C-alpha cells in the first residue's frame, strides 16, 4: 500500500504522531514551531498548521498563545491506540491478503528457520 497519493498534511501528521509515540516529543514538551517544522520538512507552513490544528482538535496538543504548542498528557497512549486500530482496520487486511496470495505463514515470519 503506497502513501504517495495521500495529502501532504496527513504525511506530516504521521511524522508528528510518530514523534509523540516514540517520545521525541514527550508529554508536556513544546513541539517545534510551525515554521521550524515546515523548514525541517520542506513543507508549506500552512500545510503544517493544518496538521497541527488536527492534533489540537483531537485534544492531543494544547496551544498557548505567544508561547507555542505542547503535547498533552496521555497523547502518546491515545495516538498509539488509534494507530493500532487504524493498522488493524485499514492496513492489516491488505497485508494479510497478500500473505495468503504468496503462501506466507505468519508464524514462519515470526520464527524464521
């Protein structure tokens, strides 16, 4: 499954989510500014702002005017759970179907000979 056709703001959202889940942006920590993250990713600041606003709407970041955006408590676990659900509902069925077509046994992948 290719992500090439996904909107840029969703790709940026996934990068930010991964950073929160992996602890690069810890709970209570300041996220990079919209401009800094845009420059780092080579993206338009308005696109980054759209990704950030989705996190704010979901209650995963708090915005303090004039200070910045902070990761809320519990954001990593909430994101991890939603990513698990998305994987199992959207990605896994295609992976599972491909494995069946190729005759791959999931157990053999977990315990290679």
